[in-house]
């Protein structure tokens, strides 16, 4: 016998969006998250996970399933549009944008059954039972748009799951719905790989702050859903449970609109109705950072205008640093961006084009999107299973180490994922 894992090892992968390890470990609130803490004790866990740049949901989730940086997997930001003058911008919802093989590709290549709920960048993915994360960008509350994910789900699956959720619809939060849907998929299809994206903590942390009562209540709800899923899968000892996150979170005091300065320097045009239109410059805000693109070859005058605008922005004290193309390459970040503006601590960027540059009253009290080394951007990784050492501290790990580790845990071939960082030793 070789030392390979038992064939048929299952994996349940739960992502708690935006969760920072010190949020659930904080002495004053840890009693509220008994399930996450019990899993941490029962398995191997990272002190902290260093995420990718920008530290946002879509590029990070793509890294979790491919094991490579955004530059290699092709999801550089959450938005599929570089045009900040566009009203309802589409997100990178569709899996074909991924340029590197995913965990679900590896599982399927071995004939294993796969399932996913609200997983980012999974619309149209080759997943057996899939309800992707996708919404109509024109609706006011994406959490209430059920029609769009239903249309992009595995045929018939959304109606099937909705029937089970009917009794709690209207009083359950988005994560309770995901938790119950996950239990249904587990019980009825027993997938070899089940991936669930919990979103409510991130949503509340954006609105009220990462340690706000609202965000902690959301996390409590995710913790309970995780506990129920753990209880359901214990009857199958060949199942590994992984709880992780994509990035951390920090509080913000001020909202800053760098594009207002760029517009003042003539880098956007005005249409006949006075509204802004695109010239040569594109932009995507990630909250803690903002990416700038030349959509067409800039003139020397365009370049000068951008430089002057950036100087002006620096003078306001809201910029931590300008991340140039060379640094972006070293970070494995967006190859198309001319540069990224990294916000100073306490500052959250928006892609607002009008109004004051600095708004003292931010509608959001928390954000992410900063450099992976920005304090507070750390993510979570916990793995529990029969071959995983209880209480093992993995130290500080990279988000890129997770996919190859999960492939190993499931006993799948190691050579399908794109070459990347070394897998973790969990036993
Ligand atoms: Zn996220």
C-alpha cells in the first residue's frame, strides 16, 4: 500500500466571507462562536492566512479553488466592467473567465460528484449540483434576488431547494438559508465535494463595521449553520470539514472618492446630459484600493494629468502608497492595471465621480481590498478530518496553499491544478 489517502474521501468546504481570525478568537465574544472554536481545537488551523491583492471576494475565492494568484487564474477584481461611469456594473460571475483548473475540475476528472452554493465565479461551472452566486446588478438588494441564481442553477435544483427552504423564507437570514440548503444537498446527493459561501457576516461588516453587534450577530448565525453541517457529516467519517475565509476586514472612518480628483483633471468626459462618460481611463474600486487602467494608449498629456491628479490625492493624506506595475507583477495582481492606489488606514475608497473628494460620513463602516500585508486583512483556515492532527497550528500560511492541500486531502491527482505553492502538512 502507498501512503495515499483512502479513495472516496469527501470534502465540505465552508467559506465565511470576510472573517478575520481575531474576530472569533476575541476573549469578549468567543463564547458566541462555539462551533468554529471547537473545530479549531479539533483540527489543524492557520494562525493567519495571507490573502491576495486586491483582498476582495472574487479574486480570493478564485485563488482558494485554483491555488494560484489572480494574475494566473484571471479574476483580478469583483467587477467585470472597468467603466466607473456605468450605472449597474456586472460582476465576474461566470466560471469560464477562470484561466486555471479548479478544485471542482480536479474532482470531476476523477469521477467525483460536486456541489456548490453561492460560490463566487461559479455560474456556468462544470459542477453537478450548483446554485451560483449571481444577481441582477440593477436590483437594490442582491440578497433578495432569487430569480437570477435560479436561472443559472443546475436545471430544477433551485426549485427543489426552494421547496425545502419555504418554511423559513422571510424570517431566515441569508446564511441560515445557505446552511439549510447545504444540509439538503448533503443529505440528498451526498457530494464528494460540497462548497458553500456564507455571505451575511461580510455584508453586515461592510455596513456596520467588522466588530459591530450586527456583524457579530451575523457571525453567530454562520457559526450555528456550521455546527449543524458538522453534526450532519459526522456520520460519514471519511469527510473532511474545512472552514475558511477569503480576506479580513478593517473599520473605516472616511469614504474617499479618488475618481472625483481624476475627473477634475479631465480624465473623464461629460455627455450631452452632463453625466460622466469614459475617455481613456478605466477604474475599479476595491474599497481598500483602487485600480486604474488605460483603456486606450494614453497621450503624454493624459499621463501628465494622471500624475498631477495622483499628487493632488496624495496631498489629502488618504493614500498609503501607489502600487506600480512592477509591484503588481510581484504581487500576482492584475496584469492590465496601470497602477493601484492603496488607501491609508481608516480610509475606504469608492468609485463615486461627483461630490466631495473626502466624505467624513462613510455609509460603510468596514471594508477590505487593501494589500495582503495590511493589518486586519488576514483570513481563516481550519481543517478537521480523520487524518488531520487535532490542535495543530499551521502558523501563517498563503491562500494559494489551500487548493493543493484540499486536492491531497481528497486523494485526487496532484498534477491537474496549475503549478503553485507547496501544500500544507495537516497530519
Ligand atoms: Zn469576501
